[in-house]
């Protein structure tokens, strides 16, 4: 009886601690998000850094090369999409009015054909102002990371400097720590590197396709497609929304259908055919868990949390799998493929 009471009390204590930690993370999201971005950038750049060191490149020179590369990428992105974000935000009221007018015209045409549609209810339900404002707000929040780029780059530099010493430190603690760290690092590195290249391919093809359709802010929507491709399942759907709406504003429904078809073709060919082939193995996560992690990390850390939802969940799953008393949680988070093979 006492043992059961102790287990219940321990479980309640752990749950309370988790709630307090999550509340602290949410309050400190302004600090946590840049740190996480720096961590995952360091994971992506570490193979390049270690390769330079293996070629006997001086450590300081290697770091200068990486910092220069990051600054160049950030500068190019700022020059390409900085004005587009500001211009799009300023034009949001005009876009809202055009979309609402198009929707009213469509509903009236359907009513003229004898289709019974509650026009006012649909107009109240589909609030174009909220949709366009949300897109503008999200773009601004992503753009604000550019202002924090100096701190992110500085953190990446210190993390890369620590890589060569970190393994030695772990071996001095206990034998399991290094194995756990390598397991987590390899899984995240494998996912992020391959996802980066497939997302870059997606963004470039989308940009070229939108340029052909002559849709405004094609480079911006290509960048959005690149970033949101890190969100599994629904990321590509979300990325298509602003470009399709822009096609409606500029042209008509037929052009927007062509843009939607472009996104479908690109995401099916790259996301459903190419990506699984080059990734080889799956994420080891349940499809439901991937979707729920998207919602959870998005609530906790905002739009960047959605982008990092999969690698963060992979980290937690591997960490839980290393402890006997939490392994059952890792199994529940998994896809069940490994358990089926062992059975």
C-alpha cells in the first residue's frame, strides 16, 4: 500500500515538475528559440567544420570561413526578401479587400445557379482579414530572427569550438553518456542535413515555377516553402496557401489552380518520392506523434517551434529510450516498426 502511494506521489511530482519546466520554457521562448536555432545550425555545420580540421585547416580560419558563409547567406536572404516582407505587409489591406470581393462574387454566382448557400455565414466564417494578417505576422516573426543573427552566429561559433573537446569530457563522466550523445547527434544530423537539401530543392523549384506564373514575391514564397518543408505532412500545404491567395489576388481562380497544381507536383515528387529514397530509414516516430509534436512545439515556441518540432521530438525520444523506466514512453512515441521486428 505504501509502495503504491509512493509511486502515485512520485508520478504527480514528476508531472508537476514537467508543467513548471514547460511554463518556464514558454516564458523564456525569446531566449530559448535563438539557442535552439544555433544548436541545430551547429549540428548541420559540424561535418563541414570537422572536415576542414581533418584537412589541417587552422581552427580560427575554419571558424572564420563558417561565420563568413553564415553572414553571406543571411545578407543575401535579407536583400532578397526583406523588402518583399515589408511590401507585402503594407499591401495586406488591399489584398484582403480583393479576396473578399472575389469570394462574394463566387458566392453570388453559385446562388444564381440555384445553389443554396448561406452567404453571410460563409463570409463570417472565412475571415480574409484574419488569414492575411496571420500570414503577415508570421513573416514578420520569421524576419525578426535576422535581427538576432549576431547572437545566433556567436553561439554557433562557441558550439563548434566545443565539439572537439566535448567527446573527451563525456568519456570522463561515464561510458553511456558518449554513446547517448552520439546516437542523438547522428539521428538529428542525418535528418537535418537531408531535409535541408530536399527543402532547398523544393524552395528553388517553387520559386522558378512562381516566376513562370509571374506571381508577386516569388522568391519570398520559395523561401517560405523551403522553411515550411521542415514541417512534415502539413508544412507543404501551409506553404502553398499564401502563394495561391496571391495568384487569386493578381489573376483569377484558374491561375491559382495552376499554382496549387505546381505545389502538389513538387511536393509529391520531392516529398513523397525523392525524400524517402535518400533518407533511407524513417524518423522512427508515429505519424500521430509527428502531428501532435507540431502543435505542441508550435504552442510552446511559436512558428520556429513548428519548424524544429521533428528534431526536438527525436531528441526527446532517444533520451527517453536510454532510461529503463522511461523506455515505454519512447516506444509509444515510435512508429512501432522496430518493436515489430524484435517481436
